[in-house]
């Protein structure tokens, strides 16, 4: 049966209705979205509130200021010094030896004693030489008589002049023998060539002493030389007559003064250094030759510079710095002190103070003690304790 051909069937054509979303599903999505928005907003608000409270906590709970000792930068003219290392040598020092060989018959000195120039030290056996001296003296006596007789005969024309000449030659020969023998005898009595202090005895009585063998050392300690070296660049700053101060490890904190007496005219091609020699008086004989010495040469004065205590400067690989004290006013009008790290350019260190060539002005206050616990910008309080004194080992000029 075909509906189109059947006229007795009447009605409207069948149409499909569109599918609709269930009401419950829509409500579910809306509820979930609202819950998510509330959750995210709560988290954001909680984080903002927590950050605000943390900042407020730290703002209201600042650590107390650190107690530090403060020193003030001073403008002062400090000595212009050139420091070098060297050693001490004696002006007169020798190892006493004998010019001739022989057996020691007497030792006439005490080890470690002080002697004067010409003091007998060692006697060598000189018996045969004394015999030769007596023989030459006897020959001289006979030659003198023969010479006088020959002169008298020649004066009276009873003798030739040749006889006088022969007698004169014999007399002179005998005197030459005497002089030579006396010289040999004097060589066998070893004497101190100059005054000074004797060292350790190196020989014994009865020992056969070969010429040149050391008997004892002799040192004149009244005056010493300080030999030092300076660089080629520094050689233009030194002159003969400049004051030199010497410090040795044996006497810490004490200095000895002398003057430059010799400057080597040539500069070493190996080290590019020049040798300088200063003469130092040593009346107490406390300085010894061979001592290692730290020498300081006083140069012409420089203009005044800013100085601070050595303890105020931090020396690091990044540069030298100090903690500069600055005043900071708060909103309530109160004044607080802060320590700010400031890099500086340092110069020489003299008597416990450091030259500040750049970075500080006279009158600036810096932390002298306590900077190890500081960071730049920290609040500080000035301690009532005094600044540390200059170290005892620091020489003052």
C-alpha cells in the first residue's frame, strides 16, 4: 500500500524532534565551574595573605644592631719609607791564619775574648830562627869592626878603598840576614791584625800548623754593614747619606739607625736590582754579622693622606674594602647607623695604619673591629670599647 495513492488516509507528515541537553547535566557543569573558581580564588588569596604576613613579620622583627668599634679616617703626613731585605756583615772580619808553617808551642788567647790590635795569639816554634838571628848579629858585629878599621886605614892612606867597600858589603849582608830572620820570627808569633772579638779556637798546643790554616775568627763588632738590594725602579729614590733603619728578628720592636754609604754603580743584569750598603754603629755589640735584616730607607715626605687602622681593611681577591658608617633617617624621624661595604685603594702600611689613596675622605667613620659579622647595609651600634692599640711589633718611625 502506498500512502500517496491511498486517498482515504489523511494526516500530517511525520517530523523528527531535536534532542535536548538534560537540565541536570547543565546544572552539574555550572556547579563544578563555580567550585573551581572559588578554589582558585582561595588559593590566590591565601598566597597573597601569607606573603603579606611574612613581609610584615620580618619588617617588625629586625635583628638588633651589631656592636662594632669605630675609627675615624685621619688626614696625616706619614713617613715615606722604602722597605727592603738584606743582611748584616762586619766592617772588619777575618779568619786569623799563619803565614808560615810550624809547630804550636803556646796559645796566648782565650776563645771569645776581646783583644786589641797587635795582641799575640799563637806562638810557633822558632828555635832555629833565633839561632840564625844570633849568628847574623855576631856577623854584623865583626863586619862593623872590620868596616871601621878599613875606613881608618883608608883615611890615613894605609889601605885601599876596595877593602872599605868589601867591609861595607859584609856589614850590609849581615844586617840583611838579621832583618830577614827577625821577619821570619815575627811571622811565627801570630798577632791580632785589628781589635775585635775572638771566636772559637780551632787549634791545639803541639799541633803542626800549616800555612793558611784557620786559627780563630776575629770580628770587629763596633761597626757593621747592612747590605740590601732595591729594584731598578726604586734606585732613583735613594742617595748616599739617607737614613736607614734596621730591624732584626732577635730584637723585635727595636730599630737600629745608620746611613747609606755606598750605592753600587751597576745594576745586575740577572735580577735588575742594585746593591746598597749602609753603615750602622753597634756600640753595644748586640748586632751580629750574618743576621737577616729588614731595612727601611727614609725618603722625602709625601703630601698628607687619609689613614685608617689596619684592622679596618678587609683584603680579598675582589679588592680591598672597609665598612663605612652612614646615618639613615627613618619615617618616624629617628636616626640609625648602617655599615656599607666600600671598596678602597690602599697604599703603604706604617705603624699599624694603612694609607687610603682612594675611596674615603678625612673624617669618615669606618668599622675597626667586628666587621666579620657584618653584611653591607646592616644596622650597627657603636661599641663603648676603645679601638685596638697599635701592635707591639709594628715599628714606629
